[in-house]
C-alpha cells in the first residue's frame, strides 16, 4: 500500500512590484551635462590655441615648432591634427555629439600630452595631474555616455548608448596614440 504524497507549500512573501531600472536620473543627466560642458569647452579652447593662436596659444606655427622639438615628424601637420582633434573632440563632448568618438579623441590627444610632458612628477606645475584628469574624465564620458541632454539622443545609431561603443572608441584612441608615440623620435 502506498501512502499518498503530501506536499506542503510555504507561504511566499508578497512580491515587490517590479520597478524598471532607470538608466539615468535627472541628477545623473545634469551631472554628465556639466562634466561634458566643462571638459569639452576646455579641450576646444586648447585646440583653438593650437589652430588660431587664441587664448595666448602659439597658433599653427608655434605649435608646429613645439611638435618638431618634441620629436614628432612633420610638426606643422601634427599641430593641425592635434588642434583639430582637441577642438572637434571638445565640441563633440560639449554637445554630446558622437560622444564615444569625441571622448576618444580627447583620450588619444591627452595620452600624447602626458608622454611629452613626462612622468617625472605627479603634481603641477611639473607633473601630469591635469593631463591625467582630462584623460580619465574623457574616458569616463566615452564609457558612460552623454546622458539625456545630448545631441546623441536624436541620432539613431548612438541614441541608446552601449558600453561597447565607449570601450571600442577608447581602445581605438589608445592604439592610435600609441602608434603616434612610436613614430616620435
């Protein structure tokens, strides 16, 4: 004779209502906007120093001489590349336009700035703290995305930021910066 199986059920706790995870909050978006504006406009200002001599910069001629003295081939061409990269990358960050690429442009430029400046000290005026801060901030924005208040929100491909976009862009920046450092004397 078999005995009937008895199953007991444990009372389950009331399930918490499903709350979708917010990808951004107003505070998160405002913080990213502030970071993008300050970082982007700072970098665009540095770029215009190189391109046009604005804000006490050397312009293409002076910047080209600096690049040549720093061991880069074709100093004038490097001045144009650095000036355009900083200006366009900075404006892209400020606007939140193609943010992973804009952040990567700043990362690549700043890796070269750190190499030229040298790592003899960390703190200013002879250290690399400023350049390192700009590099890491640009990488963080490339990885995080621009937030809600950005032009990217109107572009189909980058509307929904993905970590992979930022990782690929930063990796590309590191590779290109490394290649430029290899051609430097």
